[in-house]
């Protein structure tokens, strides 16, 4: 496991110091707009505290993780989100390790992936840029019918949210389309069967307009942030002397006219 060596309260301490410096000033009878520029001198006392913390953060963020010779990218203009596929795969794998049972499906949201992973040696900072939030992984139970509906909602909203465990194919025209969702091996999904699903607390709480995820039953919050999960996976690959390579494409098959209709918010299933 990769353990980040930053003091847990470092960021909070910096924020608190800056906030105290503001609220500790004597009250003024008039508000004054002060432009922030290089003309404002640094506070010497605050800098004494910030300097060692900044050095600690810089040293930690510069630590090497694993090689990614091809990089991983979110995709654009109808391209598949291979970076998101990797994140969903890691979520599914990590969830299985935590609960000790099969996890058939995992889904994350493209909007939560804030940076691509550029080709080369990945560092801790790259994972923080990719996943800057403190979102945790949650395992829930959904029926097969609900999983198909989750995939459908993600397709209508964004052309398909990053997922693991299923294949989705849209056929037809924007005016008359059909959706087929199977397990990743091509076998049919039993709409009545209940399976384990990995997602984030953000999506389970109703974020990013995938309302069916809120219907998940027996929620189990793992206590693992998505960011830490990715750091751990990179550490495992590095120890095994394996590079991080993009997952295979093909999880979503969406004709170009339907991609355009989705982009223009004119598509319904």
C-alpha cells in the first residue's frame, strides 16, 4: 500500500492560519477592496509555518509512482474515456478486496476526473491532479435492471460514464434507438438478480444526475478515498515492475449521429 506521508492536518492548518490572520484584524467601519498582487508583502509569521509544510508537500508530490508510456486520457469528441475505464476497473478490484465477494459492476463520473495522465513516469502529484477530491468508494447492491438503467442514464447525460464490468451498445437512429447492455463477457444481465456495485459516495448521494444509484441497498462505505485507491494500485504495479497501460476500448458502442444528438441534448432512450 502507498501511504502518503503528509500530516493529515497540513492543509487544514494552512487554511486556519490564513483565516485567523483575516478575522484577527480589528473591525473596520468600512469595507475596502484590496487587489491581490505582488505588491502585498508576505506575512513573516505565517511564512515561517508555511515554508516547512510547503517543502514537505513538494517532496511528497514529487515521489515517483509507476511508468505510463502511453498515458491515459479522458477522451474527447466521442472518444472513449480509457482513463475513466482504468479508474472504474481499480474501483471494482479494490471493492472486491475490501468486501471479500465478487463485484460485478463499477461506475464513476467523467466530471470527477480532472486531469489526464500524460505519458512518462507518473508522480504522486499526477494522481492528486487527476483526483483532487476526498470522495470515498461505496459498495451497494443493485438489480440487473437497475444496472442497465444506470448505464442508460449515464449515456443520455454524457454519452456513457466510465464503467467496469459491462458492455453497452446503441443501435438505430437518434429518433429510434435501442440499447443493449451485457456483462463484459457478452452474457446477458439477469434483470432480477442482485449484485454488488462499486461507486463513489458522491454518485450514491445523487451527484451527476444518475438517480438510480440512489436506490442502492445495503450501502457500505469502505473508508477508502478514490485517490488513495489509485495510489495503492500504482504502487502495486510498480512493485511488480509493470507499466500502467490503457484498458482496451469497446465498452461503449455509440454511432456518431447519436453521439452528436447526446452532445446537443437532443437524445432520449
